[in-house]
């Protein structure tokens, strides 16, 4: 229990005296420094707990050369960050892993080019130890800005061509997952399979489109329609596809939110799912699946787990001693069969 014998805040000198070590040794232990024998570390930690000592952040930074904070940068408008559960799940995974590493999350979102210089100044100002950036777009200036700040970075999602290949990233097998989704529809006997794709400036959408074409290389272009990873765009795209190809009998949708919109349009048009049109999504986010009717068959990616992996790669970069940098990680996907296909 904290020492209640004095009303003053416990000092580092008091910790050193209680532990029977020098002030310098106590400082190294409480501020995360190395080179202290285990028995002494145990004595100092016991004294810290007994006295209720709270380390000084500035002193800790001087010893460890760490701020104990990591920037999480999302290149999306504010409304998407707070309306799309994908971001919630990924940030949850990042936050939990950062907590396990005694680091704080600093959330930065970029709504347009006007935010770039502000973000660059912040990253270059020594406020954070590193950065995690996801939802990048093909014409994104963020990778170059982060590089200019000279801080370690891990990307969420495969970055666009032209980005430094030495920078590690975490992504799921978007192309393989798309192949499995379309293959499942083919296996159900569907012959006119449409695809509602995501934005062409994001690699996840491009990879899923390529996966669709891997299975259906000669697909009619009229069976393709682009959305924006939002529910409303999925509803609009489904309507356009039905107008173009009323004979379509299957659709692979590039994310669950768009699939929710597609299901709504099919219901409004009197099209039965899965009897007339089978639908497969991508993500497997419970908060979205729970409001689909019929329950959505989809491709699962471990969104929270990928957030955790991003942090683990970043911590390896921060703890590195000149060895090989960690490589990128592609996580597996899996088909989750429900009622829509």
C-alpha cells in the first residue's frame, strides 16, 4: 500500500532510500533503463509500490528516449471513421496492444490535403515514438510525410506501388478471400455473378476485384459496379446492377457495409435472397452481420488481430538494434457461411 505517513508526493530519493540503492540505480529502474541486476530491480519496484511513487514522464523520456506514445493516422473523413465498424475494430486492437506495451494511442485523422502539413509538423515534433497508418489511398502523400518525420512506421493494408518497400505492412489475403467468395457462388451453381467493388484508389478493393477476375476472367463488364465501402453506395450499386442485368443470380460485395445496402435494395425490389440472388460480403463484422436479413455469408478477416500485429511490428522496429527489419504480414481469410449464400 502507498505510504500514508506524509502528505507530500513521494520522491525518487525516497524510493532509493527505501530500496537501499543509489538514486541513479532507482532512476534507471523506474524509467525503464537497462543494466540493473534483477534483485535490485525487485527491491526498487517494491519500494515504488509501497510509496505510491509515480515516475516523471520527462525523466523517463530522457532515460529511454521514448515518449510512450504512438500516432495512429487514418486517411478518411470523420464521418467514415465513426460510422464504419472496421475502424473501431482495428483501433481497438491497436489500443489493446499498445496498452500491453505501456504506450498511449494518439489518434490523428486526415480529411484532406489541408491536414498534411499539420500532421507532418506534429510527427516531426518529437511527440510520438512511431506511427501506424491505415486506409491509405493511391495518391496519398502520407507515406512521404511520415518518411520526412524520420520515425518508424507500419502501414495497415498493402500500400500503393511506389511506397518504400522496406516499410512493413499488415494486411489480409484480400485476393485469396475474394477468390473463395466467388468460388463459393460458382459452387452453388450461380452463372451470372456480379461484383460490387470498393474504391479504385485503395489496394484492398483492387485486390478483391482481381480475386473476382481470377475466378471469372471473362465476366461481363455490366456485372461490375463500383461503390465507396458505405452502405448507401452498396444499395445504389445493387440497383444499377439489377437494371443492367436483371438475370444476375449472385453477387460478391467487397465489404459487409455495402452488402447490407445491397440486401436492402434486393428486398425493396422483391428479389429473394438466396433463392433468386445469392450474396457474399467481406469482413465479418458482428455489428453489421447482426442487422442483415437474411444473415450475411461473408469472408472473415481478423480486423482486431491485424491492429495488434501492427503494434507488434512497430515495437520490433522501436526495439531494434540494427538487425533485420520485421517483414510484412499477410493474414489468412475464411469463408463464413450463413443464410444469404
